[in-house]
């Protein structure tokens, strides 16, 4: 496993003690998940402290069905702990929010991943989901979703408004829950790798990479140098594609459709180039345990250098255009502010965190190839508004293009895969990747004959969705689509 | 300053090389537009419903609006209400949490209720088949007219699927 990751076996006191000491020294919660396999039942919480990932692994005896909540120390734990309860029937002790989260009452069972899933006696209780209600003169409620007008994923937003102003917004997610943790159980590694690439399609490279790292960590194998550089290339191209898409959509939402036309053409060109060079427009299934599935031909290298230069030129023009467009800046500036103070308290990272003053980008912070050879410059803005999230995307987009060029120049020759042994059943590994949206984490536990006993894929949207609720109050209802777009969180990645 | 920049970009588009022979997106889109006028008397109104997709299919559906096929410029509309939809485009393995919404949307549509299932997982659950949380295929919930395979299908395959559906 990468030197920057460690898994610590803890008892309940140790589980809480670690959370307290991490919280005491300014560390943050990255992910929290439950697991039940043949040999293990329990809960994991992963923290980042001084550029290392500390994973607390709490094993629970069969008789025990509770675990201590850390939500008082880390507010972002609340939904993840509710999810553990919904899926595994393990009850977070001390968590005051008793509402279900991922379970909407439609599965026909309760706690489907526990040792004894209970048949649900009723279904479809979602109509009764108790939203928090603020009372007051002239407050009224606007429910939106789960199905929306545009081409977006399903989710429900409950606004409480006074006049045109949002007082409070509450999310209800889980509509796209597919039971991926359950599907990992007993899956062959090849099947599980494909699944990991479909946790959130827009982050297929990031999730597949975290998954591959987890497998490689469990097996204690290193993939060849060239494969690491190709993984970096794929990850940067995924970041480029998403930033292109977001920058176009953000201008469109703010009334400049010209921006959408330009950026969607650039994105389509990038996808076509991906197909021509690597066989898949979104780069799905290219990162596999042991390395990568496709190499870059020498001719492709020249193509990428040339097209990268042209793309950079166009992006710079568009950046100036956005900056000088009064109408756009008017909509972007001061809208959807998430203060650095709140962002820090929530432990935010990724695009949204960096737009709200949170330093940190695993590409720069971890000593891993290819990034340790590229001197990655992380973006940082402090105004926390839509404008800051646009600026961060432009900055990162241009930085990606610089990295892509360096990767082309410096990528070592050699094999792109190494042999992947079957490994010892029960071995576990964790992967940790700076995806385009933020930190992606993956955990696996190996089973017999090349299968998985269990697995989990964590998308940064878990940490970021609660932050959106805090960026909306005080804004006009009509500005919500723009603010939401500037976060652009994954529903599927969160709902898993 | 603006004007100059706009001009540079616009010229950029004008001087693009002519679309390659394989690049038939615009031709397909125009064909679809003509078919839809013939059949419905207006340009196609599409309702999109994400029934638990991984969002990969949505990335491709979005790109139907890139300048290469310009669906909206040709009069296509993605509509908010199923009551105004000629066609329903469904992605995902139908998560059980979205099953009701899919049924309700389908019921609210006017006849002939054309349903296009988009993407491998919408056909039979794909990689998500067998999960406790998915119905496993759009046609296990509503009748499907056209199935568009691919994970995800590219804009060309999407347009071809729409053409087949409208041709009837
Ligand atoms: S078909 Fe593939 S890309 Fe489309 S939603 Fe299903 S898994 Fe995602």
C-alpha cells in the first residue's frame, strides 16, 4: 500500500480516541463506511492528517449492532453514519438524527447488507420523510424534484423561502442508490473494477484508479512506472473534460449560451480524441488492477502535444471573455458564498474547498508519481462564491494542460501492466485519489480465487453535499440552479 | 475587446475543417428533425428521466447539444413535463427509488408513449443487475420501443436510437 496510507485496528475506545485526537489537531474526516463480510463486521473511518490517510478499522463482535458516532466532532459524518445504519443495520450511538438516509422504503428489506436483512412490512415511506421546518411569518415551502426539468440526476430539494429569498434548503438524496457495496461482495476483480468505474460516470477514471490502488495495496504490489504516468494522464484528461463541461454550463446558466456552445465543442473534441487514442470517450475501464489497459502510441503523443497547445489558447481567450463579461460577473460575484470558516469546519477539499480557502490537493501533497515530478500548483481562492469556483476551474484547467504536456515529455518507457496475483483472502487495501471533484477513496477486502469479499467506493460528494445546503440561504431561489451547477456534485457517486 | 475575442472564436469555428465522412451527426440530426415534423407536425419534444444511471449516459446526452449536432438549434426540446413529451429517454438500471417516478412519467405521457432505453444498464441492469436496489432494465417497468446499447452510447448512437423510434 502507498506509504501515505495506514489501516489501524481499533476497539471502540480507540475509534473514538482517534477521532478526538484528529479533530484536536485540525485533521479532517475523509470517509466513513460500514462493512460486513465472511470474516468481518464493522465500521471504518478515514482521516487525513498531515498528508497521510489514517484509517480506523473497528471490528464489532457478532452480538454487537452499535458503534460510536463521531458526528459531534465531524459534522460531515452524519449522513455517512445514517447510511451505515440503513445498509448494515448498525446503529450510530450518540447520533441524534434518527431519520433514514439512503433507505426510502422501496427495497422490500431493511438493512439489506446486514447478516439478517429484515423483510420490510411496508414500502414507499418517503412521502413522510420529516424535513426540518422553520416556522415564521411569511415562510413558505417549495419542494423541487426528484425529477428535474433539465438533463440532470434525480434528487430532492426542499426550500423554505420568504419572498424571493431562501431561508433554508434541505436535501433528500439516495434516489439513484444501486447497492454497489452489495454488488462488490463476491464479485470477480474484473467485474468489481468495471463497477468501480460506474460509481459516478463523470469520475470513472478517479474511482477506477482508487479501486485499483486498493487492490494493489492489499496485494502489496507496485505497478510499472509507465502505468502510473498513463494513469496520471487519464486522470488529468478526466479533469479537463469535466472542467470544460462545467465552465460551459455555468455561463449558460448565467445567460451566456455562447460559452456553452464553445465549451461543449471543446469537450466533444476531447471525447473524440479519447476514443481515437484510447478506445473510450470517457476513458472507462482503462485503469485496471495491475496497471492500465491501453498504451499511448508515439503518434498519439504528438497529437496530444499539438491539441493541448491549441486547447490552451482557446481556453485563455474564453477566460478573458468570461472575466470581462459584465453580465456574467454580475451573476457570479457574491452568489452562493461558502465562507472559508465554514468550509474549514466541514473539512472540505476539492474544487469547492479550494474556492473557499481550503488548501490541499493530493496531487501536490502526496509524494507519488507522476505528480511528484511535476510540481503541481494547486488553485486557491478565498471568496467562496460562484465566481471563485469558476476561477478555480479555469486555473485548474490550464494547470492540467501544463501537466499533460509535461507527462508527454517525461513519461518513461516500459511495460504498462504487472502480474496480479490472487493474494491472501482477508487482505485489505485502500486507495486515495484526487479526482476532478475532490478526494476519492476506495476500500477492498480480498476473497478466494480472485474475488472480493467486500468493497466500498467513496465519492467526495458525500462531504460536499451538506456544504451546498449552507451556500444557498440568503440567495434568491432563482439563483439556486447556478449555485448548484457551480458545485456540480454527483448524485450517483453519493447514492451508490 | 469582447468583439475581437468573439470574432476570433467564431472564425475558429468557420475555419474548422469540413466534417469528416464519419462525422454524420448533423446529417442525422437534420434527418431526425424532418422525420419528427412528418410524424408529429412539430420538432421533437424529449423528456429525459434518469432512473439511477451512473451519470455517464447523461454526459453523452448533454453533448447532443454540442455544435456538431445542435439539437436545440434544430428545434429539439428537452421538456420538463411528460405531458408535452413525444418521447421518453430513460437511463439507468431503474433504481427502486426511481421506479414510481418512471411509472408516473410514463402514465402522464400522451400516446404513442415512445420510450427509448439508453445505455447497457437500462437494457437489463448491466453491471448493476442482481442488486437488491434495482429493478434491472427499463422494460421490466414500462414498454420500451427502442434500446440503445453502449456504456455509454455516443451521440451518434443516441441520435440513431431517436431516429429509429420516430420512424416507428
Ligand atoms: S449504461 Fe453505462 S454509462 Fe450509462 S448509466 Fe449505465 S453504467 Fe453508466
